[in-house]
C-alpha cells in the first residue's frame, strides 16, 4: 500500500546524500502522499549508506507510525505540522548544510545579493527568532513548527521555499521530493555566495551587507519565469 510513497522518500534521501550536503545521519527528506494522509521519511540513526526502501518510516497525518518501528524520528512531528499548515508543501528537506546552517547559527537571514538568489527566492531567506526556554523544554518539536510557520506564513510556503532555524538548522521544501532536494542544494550555494559577498563588502567598507535592489530582483524573476 505504501510502496510508492516509501520509494519516493528513499530516492529523495539518496539524492540528498549524493548531493554532498549531508554530514549527519539525522538529516532527512520526507514526502507526503497525494491524499495528504501519510508521510514517509528516513528513520533516525540509520546511515545513508545502509538505508533501504524498507527502512523508510510511514506516519499518518496524526503522527502515528503505520510502518516501521525502529528509530522513530522526532523531526516527523515538526514536519507533520508544516504539512498540515501548508498544502503547497509536498516534500520537506531538513539539513545542516555548512553555509546555510552557519547563517542559522548566527541568527541571520540570507540577503538577496545576486541573480541566483533572486530567481529562487523573492526576498531574503529568513531566520526564525530564538526559541524561548519554555519552547525548548516543553513540546519542542511542535514549538519549532509554530516558529517556522509564523516566520513564513505572511509570504506563503509556495513563494518562500526555505527557512533558517535560529541556532539550529535549515528546512527547505518543494512541490515534489526532487524539487525539495534541489532547493536545499541551491540554498546552500546561495548561502556560500552570500557569505563571500558579505566578506568582500566589509572589506570595502560596506558594513553589514548591501543587498540588491528590489526592482532588480523583480526583473530577474520575471525574466526567469517567462
């Protein structure tokens, strides 16, 4: 019954691994089915090298494990909340990619400095606020989802396809699993270019980073989409 869903999740996780973004076994890709009733994702503490389709966990939308009992992933709770809130999200990637996570750990959004950013994201990729002590110690996963939702809901998940979680990590998503993986890969490249741009701008006295004008962002997006 869940073979196709598991296959999609497995293939997306392997694609993420082969992209070079993965440093830890807790990184993952999840996929929701067409009925938005079940998700499949990688279990915790199983290496990507050893991962098989049969290892993929299947949850119902209420968070109950339907298939697979080993190494349940706490991340599933956060991702289920995002799926419930945003119908445009069909797959979610959670990574600790080097440059994007560096911005997250610094609590900084990634400003739009160039065409690659403008084409993929209409605005800066935002960083959430810090979690409070209560949020950290009580119902962590749902609190994390709530913070992500409040950060992106004004623009919408269909337009803003990634978020940095303050002090923690990176979430990206897409209309399908491979698009979500491509978004995560592109975000990491954009973060690397943004990091280098800010270093160069500081060198020439432009403290804090000077993003590109909004009219140029709009023009580049229009050219790319038409």
